[in-house]
C-alpha cells in the first residue's frame, strides 16, 4: 500500500478521554511512520494552545480549529475566519438568550460566561479553562471558531442567523461553529497541495462527528472503536479504541508499521 500522508484527530483518537494522555504505543507508532518517510498530520478542533498533549512528535502539519487555521512549523498554509455580520448576529442572540460561548481568536479563547456544561467538557479535554470577559473586542479581531453550548434544535436556529457559518458536533452539550469553507477536508487538500501528495495516497483516523468529512475524503478512512456509530458506518476500517492500542493495530493491519 502506497500511503504518503496520515491525518489524525486528537481527542478520542490519539488521546484517551479516560486519562487525557497519548498511549505510549501510539507515540511509538507515530515515530515509526515518521521514520518510514510517511508524513503525519494533526486534524483537530483544538487550537495551537491545546497541542501540548502531543509532546515531541514531529508532525508535518497541523489542521486546527476543524480546518480554520492550518500551518507547518515554518508557516501558515491557510486561515479562515467568521464574517463580522455573523458575529454581530451571534452577539445579539447572546444578549437576548444567553448560553455559554467560547470565541477562538489568534490571541486566545474567551468565553462570555461558563456553567457546568463548560466544566464537563473541560473535564474531558483538559483544554477549556480559558477566561470569561468582555466580548466587545471580538468584532475587531479574527474569530476562527465558536464553541456554542446549545442543543441540536437551538443550533439549527442559531445557524439560520449566521448564514456564512456551519457547525460540527462531537458531544451532545455543544457544537463547534466555523465559517463556511474551512473544514478538516479542505485542510487536507491544502496540505496535499503543499507537499504534492495525491489524495489516493492518504489515510485518516477519527472518532467524532467532526471527522465525517475527513474520513469520507481520504483514500482510507479509519474509525476508532470508541467512535460514533455514524462514523463507523462510513469508515473503511474500524480499529480498536484509543485505550487498547487501536492506532497501532490499524497501522499494522495496513502494514505501515511493524
């Protein structure tokens, strides 16, 4: 099998929801891919400040914020941000019918307020302890992604007021709202062009709803055993879960590592 690029989600894929760490077996597998000349990439809803969990693994590129900010260790390859018109509409909604909302900007994330829903997600990701504060500045900065703690029904109503945005949900408590166009799928295409790699030479691993497009787009889409059922249904292969060496087993199945 001629695979030149493998893309990995983080939470629930590379990193366990149980202990918030990357298994030693997964680290070894990533190093083997790198040493075998296969390029490895991150494709995550996290931003740069949430990647410490990856340690010293030499990734060739990072698709962050579900595709809104893509970069190598040398340069930004692509960025996409929410239109001011949509942000203004959101601020009106938050004023009339408040719900916890995190705004991710290059300078960091800020919440309007937090409640037990935010605390529950932070207990899973260990990546949502950013401050609350004044939102007046968000209209003057690039906002790449929103973390909206709303139900599925509320999400649909919200998007009606934000026509230039889309959403991706990997947990019942919240959805990531991003500008149209920027997706993990687009991030993959940006890096394939950057490194001159054909899409038929790609593989991706994921576990959540925000990985659907990515697994459908690559040549070989792998769903984690702990992943959502809809993802497993469209995957080429379902491996074991993150806590039982799923990454290693899948890469060995495809004979990419020993």
